[in-house]
């Protein structure tokens, strides 16, 4: 058997299991309470955003973000704003393929507002920030230091297959700079569309 | 005299390890404080009832409200209340209202119960504290406790076979205090369990004090044996005055 039929078979199995899970509609509304935890793995592709004429670097590359979060509140708020607050932490790994192959890794506490949505489909917004080390620093005009900080803000949609498992898609805006500890410090900005899975327990 | 760098390094690593262990242990702690500890259980004196003096208890209705709004009673809570009533030993058997088989001429006690619970997760405080903990890179976790309050209020109405009614009430409250890493859904269940148990124990204690009132020989069965109930429509709020669509039956062609 050649590799392509194997891949097709795996894809078929994945689609079948996906359909099976989505058909079990009644039991798929998540019941998250205070203390419920989320383990998540997301991946995306970083796309450069040059906000000023001084920004010349077109950094890009894949990003992987394993994360953990905990539900801090029962549903609060009213109407469409109603949701739950989550607090967590995330490790961000970015492989810069452009302008040269370099790497970056950061640790960011994050705060997330998970809207109630329709039960199975729950939108969210999140904000994270923390230290970020990258060997791209010092090799580009925008950033002179290797030790930086990363700030992230974005949102997404969680689709619950089961009360414990969700598929997430979303968008984030990334800003990387060194908080003025060294100059130049123009900072790097980027868009990061991503997808991933979350497991709740 | 120069300090030995290796000794300094050793001290520093020991200090860091101690700090991490302290953070890990205290940051995961949680405890429950009962604000209305029930002392009635200990003061309860045993009451004895002869087996032929026991009468069946029919549970007509269990209503549950949470923070004032009506809820569907959970099977677990309902079962727990029934078990608690059965454990008193005052009644020969316990029958839920929907399963009751009326036996003409049998003395029975009918029960109506309201279980009112109030939950206060201190959401606003938790949010602010969460932001501070996150901003400190979780270093403040051991120093900022979070809280979750739970209050239960039980009202039980017992109607004897001759129509006499006795009302009982009990109240209990508790607070779960926890550090961020000690939070689990089990913690909330534990709190609710302790508070509910305390509330049920207080209620059972009150009922046990009325053993004589519910013994079969305490009153004769009413002659008619027909119970009267008042029937009234539920009050309709002005805001809920939306028209209800009534569809006329479609005439069927012969």
C-alpha cells in the first residue's frame, strides 16, 4: 500500500469519528464549573504585520502553543456577554522561517473570557503576556535584544464535540518587544490565525 | 574573607527549592468553613417508636430554587433528602408522590419540601484576584485565597392523616476557601455536601422531636377519608401576557 491511500484511510477514519461525535448532540453541551480545567494545544502560522514605514522585517513561521487554564467563575454577565472567566498559562514556541531560520519561546499567563454562546459553540476572547526569548533579536533592525516580552490579544470559537473535548479556531495579534530595556526597540507585530484542540476536566 | 561561590550557589538553590515547595503546597490548599455549624445533632435525644406505630410517608412535592429562581430538582438531591427522611426511622416506608398508591383507610403523612439554595461564587472578586495572580506570574497564588459561598434553606411541611400540619425549617451555610491551584469542581461538591448534610441533620432532629405527633395512635383517621385540596391558577405576571396561539382542529373531510 502506498502512503497516499494510507493517508486517505486515516482521513476517512477521522471524518467518520468526527461525524459520529457531532451526531451525539444531546450530551455535548459542556458543563464547566469553578475549578474545571482546560489543557489545550494550538498551532498556527505567524504572518508579519508592518505597522510603520520603519518596520521592514517580514517575519513569518509556524507557532505552537500548549496551554493550561482554569475556570474561575460560574457563568456571569447578561445576554450575549454572559460567560466564564478563565485564568491560565501558555508556552509559545515560534519558528521564524523568515527573514532567517531562528526560534523563539515564551511563557505567558493568560486570561480568557469564554462566552456561553449556543452551548456547543462557545466564542472566547483572550489576552496573554509574558517573557519571550528569541535568537532573532539582534539580527533585525526592529529588535536589538534576545530577551523580549510578548503580548497577545485575540479571540476564537470553540466547538464542543463532547463536554470534554473542543475544536478551536481563532485569530491573535502578537506584539514582541523588549519594553525599552535596549534600543532600537521598534517591536515586531504579527497576525496569527490558529487551530487546535482543548480537553476539559 | 571571600565567600565560597559553590556554597552560595548551594544556599540559593536550597532557598529556591524551599520557595517552590512552599508555593506548591500552599498554592494547592483548600478548606471549608461552616458558618452555621449544626449543634443540634449532638443534643438530639433518641426517640423510640414501635414498629406498628409507624405510618408511611408520601412525598407529595420537592421544589428546588437556586438564588430565588425555580430549578428542576436534581435526582441526587432528591434521593438524599428521601434517604435522610427514611433514616429518621419515624416512618414505615417512604413513597414519592408520583408512585403513591392510595390505600383506603391507611394513615399516612404527606410531605411537601422546599429546598432553597443560594450560591455566591464571588465572581467579581475571583476575576480581579485572577488578574492579579496572573499578572504576578502566579507568584502570588499562595497569598491570595479565593472564596465560594453556599447556603441551603430547607422548609418541610408534614401533613398528618387528620389534616394537621407541622412545619419545619433548617438553615445552613458554608464557605470554601481555596488557592488557585487547589480549585476543582469536587471542592464545590464537597461544600454543597457538607452544607446539605448539616441542613438535613438539623431538620431530621426537629422531626424526631415530634415522634409522638406522627405515631399511628396519636390521632384517629378522619371519618370521610377524603382530603380536600385547593385548586388555583398560577399567578400570571403582566409581562408574560403574550398571546397563546390556539389552533382550531382542522375539519376532516368525510
